[in-house]
């Protein structure tokens, strides 16, 4: 049996299931060790139980450990995960999920296109089977004044589920760090209100998907870092390091919009 067929069968068996308990335990241990405090704020302030057919779209600020903050708010959620985190046994102890192969991963690791199935197909199957799924639409992380461009994969998954008549909840999640490269730094997970998704109406399938993407992008922007420029971002970052997130004004400043 080829590796690609075996991998697809493994994903099929995993569809709808929560994150394995071992990975939840390891994420809790590493998060507790590395961060001083991870607080949940926004419309929900406590961890949320698994619901099923819930798509979490999260900002991407601090590399692979962003997933540990998502798990703080949504224990058991599965992820679309960069294939580079799944290539070695030690990394697979810390990370798991539905593999996503970016073009730079194909070039870096010489990965054939047939080696892995479509992450959109696998994400759709997981949600259709009653699972919760977390996606980082930016694809890559950057500690900067505003989000990177959003990819359309999450909107494509949402469109297919809505077409199938699934009652889908989409939750935007903003991740904030006082000092991402400091040991025992504080962090916050900002939970936004569920996104009101537009109905298809008389639009084409592609037009509807673009509207879903725009709506979900706006919702993620609203809970993410949105500073006008690098200078203003450096100012609020310095203030956040000085007082931490105990002062709620720091969070609002980090979410300040351009203009």
C-alpha cells in the first residue's frame, strides 16, 4: 500500500475525533511550563467544550506554539497542521493534525503532490463527521503590526459544509503575547462572537465563497492585532511588556485599527 493511500485512510479514521489525549496532555505541560499565564477573554472566558461542526479561525502570531493557546480555549480541537511539524518523531509527540503542504514545503522537503491528500477535503470530512477544527488562515506566523494575507481554505471548507446543509459555527480567535520570545511571558486568547455567514442567494459558487472569505477575514481582523504601522506596534508592545495584560487597555491598544 502506498504512503499516500495509507495516510488518507489514517485521516479517514481520525475524522470527527477530538485531539488525542496524549497531545492534549503534552500541550498543557508545555504551555504551563513556557508561559506565565494564558487568559481567555472576549465573549467567552472559560474553556469551551467540544461542540461538533465548529470551525475556529485563529490569528497566527508566534509559530507552532500558537496551537497551544487555541487548545487553552478549545480543548480537543483538531488542526490543519504544517507538514514540517509532522516529519520527525519528536515533533509528532508535540504536534499532530491534518497535514498541510505549502509550495515551499514541497521544494524544501522534495514532497510529491500525490504524497498527501487535500487538507480542504480532510477538514471538510472532519467537520462533517462532527469534529471541531482550528485553522490559521494566514498560513505562516509573523510578529508584526497586522495580519498576513488570509488564504481561502477555511472559506472553501465553510462553503462546502453550508452546501451540504450542515449547521456550522465559525469562531474567530485573536492571539496576543506580552513578549512572545520571553520565557514565562503572559498571553491572551481573545474569543470573538460567532461569525454571521452570508447566505448564497443568487450568486455563483465562486462568488459565494469569496463573500464567505471576506466575511471571515473581517471577523478575524476584528480580533487580531491591527496597528497602523511598525512604529505604533513597537510602542504598544513596549507598553504591554511594562504592565502586562492585567491592564485591559493594552489589549484594546494592540487591536487598534489603522486610520
